C-alpha cells in the first residue's frame, strides 16, 4: 500500500509545526524521518495515524484520503507505535498484544483461536512470547517497547508508523528491529534520532528542519557532512560500512570540532 503526505501542514496556536510536507512512501518501502528535536517528525506521524488532523494538505493511502475513512477503517490498514505509548492499566502482555486485533473484530467479540495464533506469532517475532502472562507494568522499558511493537504487528497492517521505536531498546534489539523492518515487506514510515541506524534500516530518508523538508533521498545522497552540519549543527565524517556498504557517520568530538563541552573541567576524569 502506498502512503503519501500531500502538502501536509499543521498549525497549532498560531505556530506552524509542519509546513507543506510532501513525501511518498512506496509499497514495501522503508522511509525514515530524521531531524533535530522539534523539527516536526512526531507531528507529521500523528497526522498519518490520525491522532492529529492536519490544517492543510492530506494523508493518502493508495490515493484515498484517510480523512474520509472511519477511524476503525483506517486502523485496518495503518498501525502505529507512538513515542509516548504507555499504559497505566496492568494488562498482561497477551492482553496488550490482543488489543491490536480490535479494528478487525465486531464490538465485544472474543478472539478466535486464529486471532490468538496471530497474536502469538507477533509476540514471537519480537521475542516477547515468554512474557505472555506477565503484567505490562512489571516489564522493563525495553520489554514494554517490544510488546507495543508486537501489538502493532498483531494489527496486521499494510502501513506501519513508528515514532522512535528504538527508545529503551538495547543494541541487540535495535539491530533486530532494523533488520525486521527491512525484511517485513510492509510500507514503513519511521522517525529515528540515530542517523546511523536510520541509514542502515531505511531505503530513503526525509530530513526535517523547522517543520519543512530539507532533503529527501537515499541515505548515501542525503547524509552528507554539509547537510549534517547545517541541519544538526555537528561535524561528521562519512564512512562506508565495510560489510554492508551502508553510509555511516563518525561524529567529530575533539577539540577541533568547534564545540564547547558542557562538562565542567573539574568534573572530568
């Protein structure tokens, strides 16, 4: 399923958070949104999974405006992991993942055996099946994050929207998630802070700055020292991963980088 952000703009309290964002995500493509804090990444994603209504433009699924769909209808196609996804209710992991089936079930209908198998498969994909009977509030941050990803997968979406999905994940699970996204066959729009992970996981990147698209293209074409300096305010050297060929960045942290350390001299060891 193709996802298109067609001139999406968001203005709140007189402030433009996103300005005429135009971005296409082809069927089966993984596109990453990167940019500094406050650049509009989360706001743009909220428009896609309909937590926020754009003040201009439209979000299209295979050419159809999601604004014309019921929330349940669009949720059959789009699953999301929000940056601030939390639960104050102590569901078990199995119960939390089962919530992903809600858009596909008539109100009040219990899960069938097939539905339960779908949920079990989603848990196994992200390595939380052994936690099925645990209360969500007893889990570590990383475990809870993987449960929420399993819930999104149980939804059987055609479009997956992820806002900082690697929050709380250790290195192993970050790498596993990146590999899964590449192999999933889903249409994926993901916001990431880690530029190296974004370069490894995504087919294309959209770089946001001040709510506008500063650049879009393959990671190798977008992540140049000039753009990283202009958008993120840091000096970086571009290298090629010796095994995968992916573009990677080495950040210049030395005395010649032009940045002043925030650590008091007396606190250094």
